[in-house]
C-alpha cells in the first residue's frame, strides 16, 4: 500500500473509504477530492481542492504530492475515463475503465450486456420516442433515464399513467436525457453483492442492503441511497 492515497468523490462512499484507509499503518495520509465536511482535517484525512474534472490536473497533483494510489468512487468521473487517463500517465488507480463503467452509467448498455450473456434481468425496452414509451404494456414499470454527468433518474410507477408522466418529464422537458429504459418491476428484496478482483482471483464482500425509497415502508420517490446496512438477515 502506498504512503499517500487520493480518494476522488464527495459522498458517504468516499468518506467510508477514506475512514478505513486511514486506519491502515501503511497509509501515511489520505487526500479526498473534493471531499465533504466529514473528511476535512480529520486526523490523517484532509480535503483537496484539485479540479477532479480535469484529468491532467489530477495527474499532476498525484505526481506533485507523491500519491501512490488513487481510488475513484464518483461514477461520472469513471464514465468520463479518469481511470484510463491516470493509468496511461503511470498513476496507480483503483476503479473500472470507461468501457467497464458503462455497466453502471448506461442503463441500456447494461441491460443489453445482461441479455447478451444470458444473465437474468427484468424485461425491458429502450425508447427515444415518448409516445412509443407510453405504449409499453408491462404490468408494473420502472422508468430509468441517464442525464448529464451520468446522473441517473429512476421512477417506480404504480400505473401506466404515472409511467407516462415520468416519460414526459424526462423526454419532452429534457430533465434527465433523451432516452429512457422502461422495464418490468421485480418485487422482492434487493441486495448488493460486491467483489474485488485482480482479473484472476475473486474475493467477495458480505451482501449489503441499501435504503432507496425516501419514506418509511418503501414509500416515496426513489433516491440514490438513503443509507445501507450489512450484514443482512435475508441471506
């Protein structure tokens, strides 16, 4: 492990990564860019104002501060190819390439990948025309869109009318993008099962469950995550 580590992102995910990395005796200091209030001047952890959207500036920051390892948590930057650019410049970086990051940033790419490789997934269709999207006849619907900076919008629609309203907002008002994916809603528990791999060996982490809906009882709009817990009693 390197003496100095850079974690890129500003959310709870990056906060947790920095917190755990700082506990290692092999890590001298953890920079977080841009970070948040919890990662500002917290022992071995500090925030950095380096402009993370400019990969050349990030590369120079790593060389100037003798950064031995970069961890990227921010999905938009992964999709923009920051890992590819840092590795090409000789900076060690943990995170997927831009092509691999499409599995998280591009819903139509991910769904087509699942179908192509025979991985079970909900029935789905991609649309660029709002009228065609509103004609989808799945019994329950999830409307997904991808917008600027890989921002994702997910609407769980209880009716065809509600799904159509979401489509109108996304496609006609251009709130989140010009393409939507509508898929069948699968009822049941949702778990995240993540693994580390070096391309040869796979090491799994314990399953976790995130709280996605805004209100208690799985009510309210979907969010990017209201928190998570691990381990889970379901598995």
